[in-house]
C-alpha cells in the first residue's frame, strides 16, 4: 500500500470515529448539548483536528443523516424497489413504508437523531446534499398516486397527504417502542402493523381528510424556516 492510500485510509478511519462518537453523544445527550470539544474529547483528539474533517457540528449531523437515509432507502430508486417489482402498487407502498419501522429497530440511534431530536438542523438547509432523498420521496409519492389512479385508493386523496399520514403512524409506533412507553404485554411490531393497516383501510373507506399539502420546493426563498420543514 502506497503512502497516499495509507493516508486516505487513516483519514477515513478518523472520520468514522468522529461520526460514531458524535452519533452516540447526540443521542444520549441531545444535539444541542454536544459541542465539537466534547466530540473531540471522546475520541482523544483536539477540537482543531476535528475541524480538519468537518467544518462544523452541523456538518457532522448532515453526514450522519445522509448515512441514515441511505441505510433506510438505499442509494437510488432502484435500491428502493429492490425485490418489490412483482408486487402491486398497494402492496409495494406497504412494503416500502414498513422499512421505516424496521429501520427504527435496526438503527435506533440514527432513527432518534433523524426523527426525534427537535434541536438538529433542518435537512432542507442542505438542499443539494439531500437531492437523492427528494427523489426517493417523489418515487414513493408516485407509488401512492398509482394506487389512487388504479382505484385502490379514492380519487379525491392527495398522495402527499397520504404519504405523511402513513409515515406519521409508523413513526409514532416506533417512538413508543424506543421510549419504552408500551404497556405490559403490548407488542410494538404488532402495533406498527395495525397502525399501517388501519390507516390504509381508513383511507380506502373514502373518509374526507382535513389535511392539506404545500409543496416546499415551490415556497419563495424568503419563506420562514418553519414553513420549509420537510
């Protein structure tokens, strides 16, 4: 191995150590309460050394969030659809959405950091970096729209609102399990499956929803950050 390759390997190892230490600290102590200095102390580096890898604490979060979303969705629409091509649109969206719950089980620290901690930076502030995530969401919304177009879901439904309702239900079940708020004998997996099934059946019943959707990509540049939340 040449000097350049060894240096690159060592740099990747340090970057990995920074991300792993930061992820653990962010989850256990809360993003707002963790400083670059605290991360540096955990891996026995100087704060100045960390700035050579990540310009800011926010950049560390964005790197972790990107890893998390790629663990959840994969690197492309092809990865998102892997093994699901033979399913009908209705079954496909159920299978894809179930990945969100499974992600909370397999990668609880990533899930808590990405979806629970309110103090983390908004993903929308790193618009270009997360272009792949918008592509994934658009694909899933398209699958929901295919269910509407085929008659599997009522024609009056907005696919984006349906996407939000389904993900909220699953995230709620996931957070109940992660926060240990379930009662004795309750099964988190069964609860998550029931939430997904009941939501879908309720939507199929033709219920009129009060929820609306605003396309954040179409908001004016000067819109407040609260309006741009994804």
